[in-house]
């Protein structure tokens, strides 16, 4: 064991910080270095987008593509600003968000309990799996005429087809996540007398959350995709209608402005789901 260090007068040992505290202090990132690291990561992450937009801007100007069919990015931004100032963009955005979010929420609320029950009760799984496989392998867009015939051409059919398409990713990821929960953990909790709905709520659902959120993210992307498809046919408002109407009237910058808005909505939706997953996961799993 090392002898304690002496003070300069040789009388008293000099105070010494514990080794663990010294290592922690050495490993703790400095604020300036951390900020530079974040800025560097942000710059690298956005470089691809910047290059893409630059190519989009200069390709029509240099004659690489026809300006008529691919206008420069600045012209698309000007068209987007015109739609925003006129209020047309916000009206279409509100209509699309209402349809997409309503169908998405219905799908999640229905699919998570259904997936937990199917994963937990083997008899129920054996009974419904063949039917579910048939519906899963039937494209939702192919069923759009059926939804329109049954529910009409209004909002109900659009929300229903979005909910239908978003239901399957959440359902199958919930089933997969629930079946892959650690069986030793399940047996341990059962030995304590926790069974039935409490077991599903306290053990199975928290253990399956990462996989469930994967399905929810897929459902979010699906809801946007199916939304635009439904609005391209038989809609009087919405981003899909904006894109289709601009195409028919040969307003190409407005068409691309609508496409950019759809991409932005999808990106924001994805980031919201990622943030929600992190917060829920941190609440379920204690930090070490």
C-alpha cells in the first residue's frame, strides 16, 4: 500500500482525492469540447442534405435538367411561401394532420392491447393468425375502393384506411416484443403471485416497449404514405390534394412545395415518436 503523501512541512499528510473521483473528473467532458462535438456532428449530419439542395439548385440553372419539370430549389421555396401567405397551405396541412393523426391513434390504441392478448393467449393466437396473415399481405391501398363503397368518399373512409394500414406494424411488433420478454423474469414475477392482467401491465408491456415503439414508428410512416394516397383520389383538401391539383394545373413549383411539406411533416412526426420513446424508456428502465 502506498504511503500517504506529506505536506511541504513534512508534518501532516496532504489531502488526497479518491481515485474514482479523479477518474470521473478526468472523463467528464468539458462544456466547450462537448459543444464543439455537437456542432461537428450536426454539421456532418446535415452535409448530405446541403449537398442535395445545392445540386437541386444548380442542376436546372446549368441545364442538366429541364427547369419546367424540376424548377430550382429557390423557386420552390418562393412558391411555398406564396402558399403559406395565402393560407392555402395551412388549410391543407390541418386537413391532412387531422386524418393522419386520428387514424394513427386509433391504430395504436387498438393494436397494442390486441397484440398483447394474442401473444399471451396461445389459443387465441392459433385461431386468428391465419386470418391476420391474409390481411397483412393484402395492400391497404388495394382495399381503398372497398372502404369508399362501405363508408363513403368523405372523411370516415380516409381515416379508416389510414387506421387499417397503421394497425399491422404495431400489432405484429407488439406480438413479437411480448413473446420475446425474458422468460426468467416472467417466471420470477409469477412466483411472487403476479398473474393475469397485472403481469401484462407490469412485466410484459414494459419489456415489449422497445419493439412496440419500432412498430409505432413504422405506423407513423405508413399513416403519412397512405394519407397522401387517399388524398390523391377524391379529396377536396389536404396535402395530397394540393400536390395532385398543382400537377393537373401544371403548377410545378407548387407541386414540389407540397412534396417538401409532406417530407417535413414526416420528419417532425418521426422525431416526436423518437422523443416519446426515449422518455417512456427512461421512465421504465432505471438508470445505473
